[in-house]
């Protein structure tokens, strides 16, 4: 065993619009310590990154880890990232387009830094340390406020020239549908996401006013959360069944396009809604044959993610660990 002062550690940082999760991990991606701080991106990128790095140093000190034992920093961000460095467009931040996050964090920390879209990090983390171990070609579907995919081909992240690879949530499925935050109309994620599930459920509760779900939440719509809808689906509530069936059908449509295009070995479901992954997988499978080639479905496997709430930190750290694996 190496003496403690020779052991190498890695930093994983998951930057969100409201909160930033920070973790220090070992070379097996075990989290030794993690902490969450407010992102406060409106204070400017330099101030935000400086606070993040100071937090990392404080965390390392509590673990008796010297700064020079931190090999590198992986950053995850909900935006389009080019060359694992430049955030060409970031959701929920006011740092401007084509912002070089890698350069700024390296200037502040004097550490090697890689930056990636958060779902790509999750996909890499699942490949190396989660449900994707032993596979070469996987797709991770992240279902939360939006809908996106992290794609791994031959054990490498597929980012695309402009960082847009995997943005299947912006396939237009209804040209007369809802306006999406991306500027398009009728995007898949307006239907197949946590946001879409909640919006459709609330609409039906107000419209139909029937069933146990409506009885519980008609006067308390602001209390309704996605897990309630899945719970009431399992209680055979008509509104919940209608919403979840529609959600899974739309999701199967988008996934069918991905399967026909990428032809992976494995699909992993991650993100907040994926806590109901077993049900989602079961229902999506019933619709997939309508949208995917039989050859695409012949050997496909589907699994829930293993990294769960630690996916953001472990995924970001995986960016660095993967460069140093022997």
C-alpha cells in the first residue's frame, strides 16, 4: 500500500444552476468526502470557480490530503461542451457563449482539468464504475427536467463537433406542440421528461377531476411530484396510467431512433425519474418494436443506473481517472 502522501486522488464537480456538488474520490471512484455549495453563477465565472476551488482545498484538508495529491479536476455542466474545454452554450448561466471553463479552472487551481456535458460524464462513470462495466457501446438516458443521452462508442464519449451529440430530447415530435426552451416547438423532452409528466398530470387533474390522484392533489397541485404519479400508477389510478403510458410511448419513440442510429449493446436509465427505472424499462419495451428495427432490439440490454445520486460527482471524476488508468 502506498503511504498516504503518495496516494492519488481525483476531484469531481457537478455544476448546476442552483447548487454545485463537489467530491474527492480515490482511483476506484469511491467518494471520500462530498459537499454541496450554492453555485451563485451571477457573481461571475471567476468568482464561482474560485469558491469551488477553495471548497475543494478545505475538503482535502479535512481528509489530510495534500493539494499536490489531487491529480486533476473533472467538471460537469448542463450545457454544450466542445473539446472537453469550452462551454459553447450553457443552460442557467450568464457566463456567455464559448466560455473556456477548462482554461479558467486550470488558472485558478493549477490542476489538469477536463470539462464535459453532465450526461456524458454520467455515461462514462456508469461505463467504468456502474451498470456499464464490461460493455463497449452504451447509451445513458438521463430523464429529469429535460431529456438527453450520453453516448459511449468503443468506450469513448461521443460529444460531436458542437457538443450536441445525444441531444435527442430536441427531436421534434409535434410541430404544433409546446414551445421548448431551446427555441424549437414540440420537442420530445416537452413530453418525455419530469417537466412533461408533471405538466400533463396537472392538466388532466384539473380537466377530469376523477380518481384518487385527483382527490389527493386537486387543491394542492404545487405539492405534486413525479414520484407521486408513479406511485399512483401502481395503484391503478386512471390519470397516472394515462400519463405514464404516454410518457413511455414518447420515450420509446426517441429511444428507437437512437437504437437504429447508434446500435448499442446497453441502455442505462439515469436521472431523477430513473428511480422508477424498472417500470420505465418494462413499459418502454412494450412500445419499442413500433419504432426500432428488430435487429437493433435483438441483443439490446436495459438496466437502471448504479451511481444514482453520486452520478454527477463520480461521472466528472471519471473524466480524469480514465486518463490515468493503467
